[in-house]
């Protein structure tokens, strides 16, 4: 109970501060997304669409952690700057204090942590709206998140595996880990998990999907005192069962000074990777200097010499063969407005929601 009391006290202390002041000088590069269908989880939606959006662009859904907001997480992680360079769109679902006083996504709530329920359903509606509005390539939709956002990323991957090509879970927890606040704190300590085979079954039972499954990237600080590092192993075990590589040994290599374990399917495609950032506490790994610098350090945004943002984007094939779009000799000209846009944004989004089975 001492760990529980300490965590609650830390969250209460952070909540008393104004979020913008937690990261001095931060920029808000995001705009609001409205009219994205029903919103049963009562979330806000914020987005970033670069000036030079690629043809048939990818979409990355980015989920902030507790005590954070969308703009602060973008400022710290650097996602919108990478999007500028490589032409993909970003969606930042954002929690409200009315839903959770600490701004945590409610990953431990049965109402919000399932397909077509609460916050998960709201995020799915946002994805459908973004896909329709910006001609997103539906085969290149990804999700990432930190801490509670990482746990919600697990929920989105399990609940909507047909929507997401891949996901990255940073200091998060596996799908189906908790159904109450006491459960949540126990799992954050690494306690009370079922057998690994059961964890995989939870994902299979979360939808009617029968594959192919999203690829998964797991990031965990070895000195994390908020989410025990053993949770990374549970996430990996869950998805090893899903990808049929439960009995396959990992291939280990060192990336930017840190260990990365990988598992490949029978075709040789890497389906799971897991980074252990030795000595790092609870937060998103950053590299804030050098030619590949990305992001700004701050609370839960930790400069440890490796950019999780860039490595995650690279693993999803989003870095345009490492050629930043704004450095290309010939810039892409804006495409003519699609004829279907004349029908109105509302009609387009309604069509997309009906196609996805989210609206009658």
C-alpha cells in the first residue's frame, strides 16, 4: 500500500500545477478536430497535418500520459516536427478532467477499455474522421502512447486490430490488465497477472478479427518506479502468443547503446521489438541533441540519448527513406481539392463512419 499512497500523492501534486507551466516555452502546434461522429468517451481531439502532406499519407495516433495534455506531449516527443519532415498526419486524442482528474486515459475501466466502448470508441471515431478528411491510407494507421496512453494504445491494438498496422507502447501495460483502480495499481507493480497464454487469449477474444495482426514496439525504462519493468515482458508475451512466436527466442542487438530484442514471423518480418532503456525512469525516451535530435526534455520526457519517436516512425516505414520532405530539391505541390470534398466534410465523415460500422 505504500507504493499506492506514494503514486496517488505524486499525481495529486502534479495535478495542482498548471499543465502549460510543466514545460516552459512549449509550443502548441495542434488544432482541434470537431464533428468526428459520436463521442461516447467525451474526449477532445487535436490534430497536426503538415503543410506538405504526402499522397495517401499515413496517420499516427498519439496518446499522452497522466497529468499531460496533447500539445505538451507533442512538444516533448517531437512528433509534429517529424511529421513535417516526412509528410504524415497526426491525431492526438486528449483526456479531460471531467473524465479523469489526473488526465489519465481510463484504461482500467471496463466501459472505456473495449471495442465500441467509451474512450476507445471515441478514438476509433476520430480515426475514421481523419481517414476520410485527409485521404489517409487505411493500411498505414498506427498508434503509440506513454503510460496510461500506452495502456490505451494496447486497448486500441486489441480492440481494433483491423484498423492499426502497428503500435508502440511506452511504459504501458498489456490489454485486459485491469478492470478497477485497485487492479490498475496492482498491475503497475507487476502483480496479479494471469498466465502468458491467457494474456494472448484476451486479445483474440477482444474482436472477431483473425489476422493479420499489428506489429508491436515496446519501450520500457529499466529504473521505472511507476510502471514496473516486468510489464514490458507481459506485453511482449501477449503479442508473442498472437503472432505465433511464443516459443521463438529473441534476437538481441544494441541500438544507440540500449538493448533491443526482436521476434520475426516465418516470413522473416519483424513483428515484435522490445527496447530496455537501462537506468531510465518513467517516461518517453528522447535524444535532444545531435543531427537526429527530436523533442524537448521535461517531466516524463527523458533525454537518454535515444529518440523513441524517430525509431518508432522508422520501424513503421514512415521516414521516407530518411529523406526529409522539407529538404527535397523539389517540393510536392498541393494537390487539387478532391471533388468529393464539395459534398461537405460532414457527409464524408458520415460515410466513413457507416463504412466502418460505427454509424447507422
